[in-house]
C-alpha cells in the first residue's frame, strides 16, 4: 500500500505554497491555462446538451452571485462551478497533463472562478494563480501515482481533489483543514470510463460534479467535523478504490519540482487528446500529397492508451461527444480540410457522407509499448490507391511543452472558440499579466 506520506505532502502544498515559491515560467504557464480554459468555457455555452443541462442546474438554487461563462446570468457558487466545468470540457478542448492522463486544471479553474465571485474583498492575481497551481499539483500528482490503464474517469476522480485543494489554498487552509478537505473530496469522488466508452455527454458532467464537489468539500472541511484520516492511501482510500495499481515511489521528491502546471499540454484540436498524434500525422502526409481521393488505407500504430480511448468506428448516427473520441472520424476531417475545428462536430458535419467514407479507410493498431499512460510514439502508415506506401512518425503531440503551439496557432484556437477577433483580443488582454492584477474578478468580468 502506498505511503500516506503522500497525503501529508499534498496537504502541505495547499497550506504552505506562497506566491514567492512560484518561478516566472510557472506563472506564465498558469496564465496560459486560465486564458485557454476560459475561452473554451465560453465556446462550451454553445455546445450540444448545454441548454438542457442549464435547465436542471438553474433549479438547484436561485442565489445569483457567480458568473456563468458566455452568459449574463449568475448562479450559486456550486452550480456555477458545475455548469462552467461542463462547458470547459464538453468540447474536448481543455488542457491536459499527458503523463497523468487527466484534465487536471479544468475543475480547479472553474471552482476558483466561482469562489472569487463570492468574496467580499478583491482577490489578487498572485493569490488566484498560486491557488490554481496548488490545485493542479494535487490533481496531477494523484494521476501520476497510477500504474495501470484507466477504469475510472481520472479527470473527475482527481479533479475533485484538485478543486478542493485550489479552494483551500485560496482560503489559507492549514494542513489539518486541507486533510479534512481531502477526506470530503474522497467521499464525493466519482466518474467511470463507461461514458467515455460509449461516447456520451455524461462524460463532462462527471468532471462538472468534481468541481462542485470540490467546493463543497472545502466548505465542509472548515466545519471542523472529524473525518477519515487516510483519504489517499488508506485501505479504502483514493488509490485503492480508483486505481487498480498505484505507486508513490519517487513522487514525494518530485512534488513542485517542477510544478505540474508547467508540464500541461494546450490542446490544438477539439477532440480527445489521444486523437491528436494521428491528426498531426495525417496532416503531415497531406502535406506530402496524400488526399481523400487517392487514399486506400491508413493505419495508426500507437500505444495501448490510444486504442483504449479513441479506436471506435465512425457511423451515421454518432453524437458529437462520440465523434470527438473517434480517431477515424477526426483523421478524416484532417485529411479533408488540413484541420479539425469545432464546426466539424455540428449535426450537419457529423452526417457528411464524404467524411464518413474516408473514415471507413482508417484504423488503429496497438504497438508494443508497455506504458499504460503513453500517448507516443505513434506511426501513421498510408497506402494510396496505386499502391504507394507513405508513413510518418510522431514523437511529441502538438501543444505539449516539448512541441508548443505557435502564437498563430494559439490565436486561431481562441478565435475558433470565441468567434470573434475582438473577443479573442479582449480575453488575451484580460489574462495577460494576471499575476500582477489586484482584482482578478474585475479584470475578467468584461472578458467572460
């Protein structure tokens, strides 16, 4: 059983991290995550099923204090955290920590945005970003402890701890209170891979639940009510329940060295991260003359995680959530248009006969990589109708720290999300230099 020294170390991340501990490159990484996540959350207000979800959430309470992204209306803090997280994740466009196999910033960002709206006093940029960095550190560390394939939906199961940690950091929790918040987070941790397996919109709802539960866990921790002490590594703690195999070997020495938020990947395409290597590979072959009209077959050879997450057939009646996790479909979009955008998941696009016919020629095969968390290396092999074989390799996914998006690519993503150059410019201005801002809520008001 992993040592519960990990829980104490994570509680100290919550209680002891100060703005003085944060290097400049980590601050810049956190500002990029905030910019990216808010933009995606605004785009998510237009997503399928979002209005139906709004009807349910609006019935949970009428206190109107906290912003909902892309709306003029407000909600109670837990409800705002819930709906904003759904919007941030429903497009499969939010940043990911690849080694943890989790979107570890989404729930903390949403929880913090709701939290600052409840404060009577302004929250400065240093406090806000330090809290986010702490929350991401907790969630990512839990993801990194896993040594087995996903069975539970890790963004949600780690996200509740990340959200609770972020709120605890902002509120100034001591170690004991942080540990109580972890116990309450465990009590609410949930999310299975079945929604992912079937490609259902309940997937982002699971992450939304994590953000709301993280806020509530922080509230309950402040009551002082005694709680379980071994929430992380106990017999029925987080690691035992949610990860079939886990190890903390070396993790304690690597907490905050480097800060995990600096390792996160900004996603260039609104589809599952496991599709991105194949998209890049398809675009590379397209640049060498491959086209839909001359393609006979295309085979992506990739680690087991890719097969698990995105190897599914495209079909006429698939919904947008399914299609975002369908490599043959997104690869067909990339071959056809040299890109994958939000519009590729509209009802009209999803039933496009040409795209579906291309997808039928594309498959995924598993390589001999043993690491259950590996996204790379990947190799795409295409055979043209005249029998010519073309192939390319992918070592790092676009958007990862080792292969960052260019400024132009980042701007295109913002414009795709916000549908306006002016709105993109306004959000970039609001999030730039957030560390030095004296009132984050006021700075973001006009941009969200």
